[in-house]
């Protein structure tokens, strides 16, 4: 019950402070990108997973999308988020929160263009058994 409460509270805080789309871990991500599960539970047909994602300076999440909504909070560093048109659609510094609606129409990449590690707390709200992210090809951008 305590785990469920933590996940619910994290989701509520993230949802209440939604700015725009954000990021999460995908393969192939850059070298050194890591993710660790903090908490997870399943309610009905929905998985709620809270993860901490770390992206080293100069690395990225890789192009991806999610099968459900994702809420994130930037603990440390700066997240640069890009859409499939290769345009930046958000720069999020420590203390910022963001939301990704999910689905194959929401392909994106998160990049750490700074000189310190980017650390995110990410709440995934996914159909039961779904992966954290689905790989997507680079849509033709000059970066990965």
C-alpha cells in the first residue's frame, strides 16, 4: 500500500505540474544511460512504474515513444527534448516537470546537451506488460 501511495502521489504531483512532452529511457540509448526501478505496481490492466533515469553529458535516450502516458520530474541537469521534425520542443532544467501523452504519434528523443548528468524521476502509466518504451527510427535528424 505504501508503494501504491508513493506512485499515486508522484503521478499526482507530476500531472499537476505538466508543462509539455518529455523523455524516458529507450534503446538504443547513448552509452552510460541507465534506469533503475524505484517502485512498481499493477492495478487492473495498468502498470504504474516509477524509475530513475540517468543520462550522461552528451548522450540521449534514443528515438522512441511510449504505449501510455509518462510523467517526469528533472532532479538534476537539463533535458533538451526534440520532436520528429528535429525541432526542440522543450528545455527542462532541474525542478521542472513534463508529460508525454504516449502512442506512436509521439515519437521523440531526450538529449543531455549539458556538462552534468541528467537525472529524471519518471512515472510510466502503461498497459499491463508493455515495455517502458518502443524504439523508433531516427526521422532524419542530424543527431541521434
